[in-house]
C-alpha cells in the first residue's frame, strides 16, 4: 500500500473526531484528496487551492531571499562598515554570506511567528467548527513578514496576526468569504496600533534602534520618507529598481517583483488586468501631480508631487501590493470590466494618498483595503450594466 493510500485510510478512520481537521490539513498538503463528487458535471483540474497557494509562495521566495541579503547590506551600510557602489544587480558587496546571515537571523523569526500563530488560529477554528483546515493562510503567512519592518517585536507581530486572522477572515466565514485582504489587515492593525514601530527613519534597518546611538549619521529612512520631507533622493533610479534601499523585507526589489508578476500571469493565478490597470492608474495620477507641482513649490507636498510620475512605480510597496495583494482572487473584483476599474482606482488612489499624506507616504495598503470594500459594488454595477445591454438587444429584435 502506498503512503498516499495509508494516509487516506488514517484520515477516514479519524472522521468525526476533533483532530480530524488537523490531520486532514497535513494529508491534503502532501497529496491531492481521493474524495470525488458523486453527482453532477464538473470540470477536472490538475491543481487545487493548496497548489495554487504554493505557487504564490514560490513566487515570493526570491523576494524573501533578496530581502535577507538586503537586510544585512543595509545594516552594514548604516554602521559605516561598507560603502555602497553602483555596480549593478550582481554587486559583489551585496551578495555576501555575512549579509545573508544577518538578514536570515532577523527575518526567519518573523516568518516562524507568522506561520505558527496564524496556522494555530486556523487549527483552533477548524477543530471548533469541525471543518477541514483552510489553505488561505499559506500565502498570508509568507506575505506578512515581507511587509513589516525587520525590527518589529515578535509579540507585536503575534498580536497583529491573531487580529488579522480572526477579525479579517474568520468572522466572515473563513477562506473565500473575507472582504479584506488578511495580510493588509494585519499591517493596518500594526500601523494604527503601533505607529512608531511602522514608520520613521529608524525602523527599516536591522539593529536600527540600538545602532542609532553609536553610528554617526545613522539613517534607515526609506526613499519615500525622504521625498515626503522635501529632501532630494540620495539613491539612483537603478538602486530603487534593483532594491538596494531600506524598506520592508519583500518590497524593495521591483525587478524581482516584476518577474514574480510575470510568473503569476503565466500560471494564470494573478490577473494581468488588475496589474496593468493599477500601473495605468498610478501613472495618470503621478502625471497629474507633475503638471501641478510647480504651483506647489515650497509646500510639504512638493517633494512627492515633483517626483517623475513613472518613478512612483519603483518606490515603496506599490509594485509588491499590486502584484501580490491587489490580485487576491477573494477580495478583488471578479468581472473582467470590474478588474479594470478596480485596478485603476487602486493605482490612482495609491499615489494620491502617498502625496497628500506626507506623514504616511505609503498609500498602496489603504488604497487596496478601500477597493476591497468596493469590489462587490463595482461587480454589481458591471453585471447590471451587462443585463441592461442585453435587455436593449432583446427589445430591438422584438420591435
């Protein structure tokens, strides 16, 4: 008897028992279930929800590994032990074991806490409700460590994860029923509950709070933070594209995010309509600000308004949010026309919030959460519009 059949038999023997959901989650994580429907016509697919989630996690891995190298790189830059040299993506000083080790030991605990706490909550709800383990947190558990500061205390992360899973998902019925992206719900909780740990100039570099007292001229400020204060950007466009800048673990390298986006489009997991329309929306809003920037010179808005409209695509978490969170199939619009509207408004609002709120120059989180709420409304009016068009055609044919 094969291992798959043995595990299936154990699963069958546990039916009706409290620990059945826990074993069922482990079983289906390894193998496709043997269960089949007994009636009705169905389309057979080669994958299931767990496999889809695993593909997204696979797309996130390069961002995670790069973030580990970048964490150590920014750490040593802040301490003045190395100096940045613009030598392209394959910078010898960047891809060193010492950089990776620093980043690894700071980021892995975030990943472990995210998964242990999040899956723990999932298991509790599964056992209490008597249903199978839901797979949605496989992606959320990886997203969360990539969108928070590297020095975030683990207990804060644990509290935020509990809040995000319970309030952001389980109260709506679990995976597939939530109206807000769980990862962004967790980040929003952290931002509003612990704002000093989520923004400022000493939260984006490992050891920032300790090193700030000993390293002369220390700064872990992000590029967006610099521009929001009306200062000139100290990094090059290529640095922002490659990701050699302070920031959230997974959000800095636009290059890797673009490659991940292409992978998700190729595997038909991510919506190219949402990604493309969000980019167009951001470019339109950025261009509008560029046109009115001269009249705003001397104001607190001028720094980000005068930034080249296309450069906004490379800054902050815009690319990461658009590729991995705006395209969430549960919380995004479902109709094709709705996806164009939904994505465009995310891009448009992201840049608007970024410019008009210098205290919080990263607007993609709030833009996506806002459009999550309006996604069902967008789809409703798209469907009603299609119904009205068809009724008009019927009337024309009958007259």
